[in-house]
């Protein structure tokens, strides 16, 4: 059975191109909460220059304009709104998203927790899934497709149910990238079910649940170690009978440390281009960090554009 | 003495030492493994080891022929059952009939269970066994160690000083004096809701109080801050370790295993892997590491064995 979709995005350049196509139909809008942040201002002005997204900047207007001047960023066409403090900025950004005046929320110069509190406030109705998780999408020179690593950013130590929700969130992100039935590897230190390894046992149970059709739109297997998950020759030589082995689209980690360290290793040692997204709200929440190179920042906004388009289409279908 | 710069340096030193002291006897457990056989034939040609193959003799012969390995000068002990072969190889080493133990085609945990058995005598009191991965990633162009991604599933706080002590035996052979050790986490900030970051803070304070010696230790540190001076600067993390860690200590086997594999698969790093803490060095490289990595591991093991008991 051929699971490949001709629209499957395989590289970070594909992500940028696809987002541009979406914004050509209707220019998508990012609302930045606490936009007085140079990395973010650079990212949104670059994104607009490239036709990927427009932005509304909410925050400390004086600082925003000053940063724009100092660093010669063209902010003239952005809508800028003043907010008294970061809490007010987060609230306003979430309100704009709830009112559908923005497609994407972006984190500026404020703690992630402050932003998420506003986004997930019940009165706004923006929570979509039970668990809010992070997906890192990595474009690697030495892998034939995108790798989605989750969760290295939000849930510290997922329990069994949270792990299932993290998988659901990752499936949605991978589907938005044109992978109809993503192949999901539940990462462990071995491929055999060693009764002494609690995470491997958890993975075996989840894989069996998937066999029974309890996880939709995905091919799930585990425990799988990283080499078995990503190297076809290892899967073959060691006769690991698995529809996921050697060709994983998604790597599911058992802790924030595991997800975080793998992503960073793929970036630092594997030369991956990285984009990230927070999943679980009705709109994607995007965050870029100071140390990200410009192409990572651009790709992160592009990813959010693609995922928001996917969520909006899903909503229409529901 | 200067640090060894890379694996070429390491092999050269190993060859020099064995040419002075003689080749070491190496017992390969479950020798029906084409990659291990190729590695041993290279190591033998370098004069590093005298191989003793334990496993199914007829299969070993067949696989050697298919892989173009000449078994002249190899001893073969016929034991077709994998677990028994692993135990037999471990016994040979424990008895002193061999100096080094190596894992062949058997699952790591089965191999370790057999070798770790109390009756065999490879275990030492007050010591734990840990895996140490040694890498030379292009992106760093220096040695980087990762521990433990192979033996201990969930090391407790009380284990970490021993995990570190084992890794220090390897840095000593690599001539890295006062190695810098990063206790890896997802963050640099100590968040009370993140037990791994809390653990990193506790261990680094133990080190401050002189409870762990011969190393400079800091944590929690995230991977980028631990090894990249730019990331350390950007995120304003001070200290001696940030940006220049030699050893990365991880909090569980999944993290260590995936980190090691990501470095040699996607970072295309040269590598070596050993289990430290037994009375003799144990060569345990990942199934997907190259033949070259296995030769590196053997070279490193000969240096450790020549150094003293391990």
C-alpha cells in the first residue's frame, strides 16, 4: 500500500513555499504578544517581505518602534497596538485570535506560561485538545523527509494518557504537512519489550492500542530505538518487523529531556533546520528564540501558517 | 601530556602500547556477527588483539567466509546458544584467560545480564557498570563523551557520582585533564517542577562541596548551552562548563541511547563505545555503528586495560 502523498512536504523549503501559496490566497495574520522583542520583529518583518504572513504587533509601542528604528526593520505597515503590560498583551493577542482577526499567536518578550494562560482561558474557548504539546519539525540533510520530534518543550513527564494526546497532536501537525497517515515511532532504548524498562512497556501498550484501531490516522509502533526508527538498513538487517521502522515521520519521546535533547542533537550535529510549534489550541502558537538563525524563524512562521490553514479546514469539515 | 586529538591519535597510541606490551586477548561473545568479525580482523592486523570467538563454530566460519574474514590465528570456542556463549565469554575474561570482553550478535541487555551474573566474577564491589559513548562529531572537531545510554535504566542521585567516575577513566586515557561535565536537562534554569533539572542542581552542588573529584561539573544545562559557546553566550549562562563540555551525563537510558545514536547517525561522527566498571573493559558498540567504530572501541579498550584494572 502506498502511503505517500504527492503533496507531502519534505524539506523546510517546501514548508516555506507551501505557506507562501496559502498566504497568496489570503494573507494570514500573526498576532505577536509583547512584540518588543528583536528576534520576533525580525522574523515577522522577514515573513511579510517573503509573502508568508502579515502581523499585528501588541505590546510596548515605544520599544517596538525604537527596536524597528535601531535595526532598520520596516514596521510601517504593521498594525501596532499598545498594551499596558505583558498580561494585557497576552490577553489582547488571545482575544484577537478568538475573534478570528488573527490566524496565529506568536510569543514575544514574555514568559510562555503567561501567554498560554491567556490562550487557554476558558472564556475565550481557544482550547482544542486536552494536552498542549510542542512539535519540533526538523529538516535534515541526511533524512529523506521531515522528522517531527515531540514533546521536547511542554509536558515535562507525560503520563500514559498525556502521551496518547501528544501523539494525537503530532498526527495533526504531520497531516497538515501532507502526510496522510504519519508513521509514528515511540522512541525507547531498545526495540524489544524489556520488562525492566517502564517506558518501553508503555510504548508496547500504545502500539497495541494502535493495532486495535484506537489511534486514528496514523501508523504507530514502539518501542523502537532511534536507529531502528530511522535507518531502513538497520530495520532490515535486524529483521525488525514494523511498518514504521526505517521510515518514521514522528518520534515520540517519553520526557521533555528526551525530546529536547534529540531535537538539539539533530540541529547541532546533524545540521537540521528547525521549526517549532505549540499544538492544542484552536490556533497555532509559534515561538522563536533569539539564537535561532533567520531561516529557522521564517520556517517556524511558515509552519504555523500551514497548521492554521489545516485547522481551519478541519473546522469547516466538522 | 597533550590531549589525544582524534581517533587516529587514539589508534596510534594503542598500537604503540600493544607493540610494547603485546596484543591483548579478546573474547567475543556470540561471534556470529559479520561486523564484529571484520572489526576484529582489522584490530588483529594492527597487532591490538588476539581474538577468541565464542559462538556457533559452523555459523562463525560461514559468516567469516561470506564477509571475507580470514580466521587464521583466531581461537574458536563452540557454543551455539547465545546466552551460554555470552556467559562463557564472560567467564573466560573473569578467569584471566582473556583481557577484554566484546559483545557480538546478541541483544545488549541479554549480553549484560549474562556477563553481570554474580557467579561469573566480572563484577566489582561498590562499582556500577555504565556505558560510555565516545564521539568525534564534525561539528565540534573534538572528543565528546555521553553516559549512560546503555546499562542503567534510571540512575538515581546516588549513582551519578559513580557514573561520572567511570567516565573519568575514559577521559584519563584520552588525556583530557580536569574534564568538564555537563548534567543535561531540557533547560538551564532550575525549575522545581522539573525533577531532572533539580537533580542536575543537586549534583553540581555536591561537586562544589568536593564530593565528586577530578572534574569540573555543572548542571542543569541544555545540550546547546553545554557544547556551543555561542548558545552559552546568547543565553547568558556562565560557569566553566557551558559551551565546552567534554562529558554529557544524561538522566536515563532513553535519553542517552537516542543522543548517542543521533550523534553517530545524523552527525556522522566517528565513535567508540565501552562498558566501564567491571574488572576488565567491555566493548559494547551499537549494532548500527560502523566497523571502524568497533575498531576504535577495541583500541580504546586496550588502552584502558593496559592502564590498570578497569
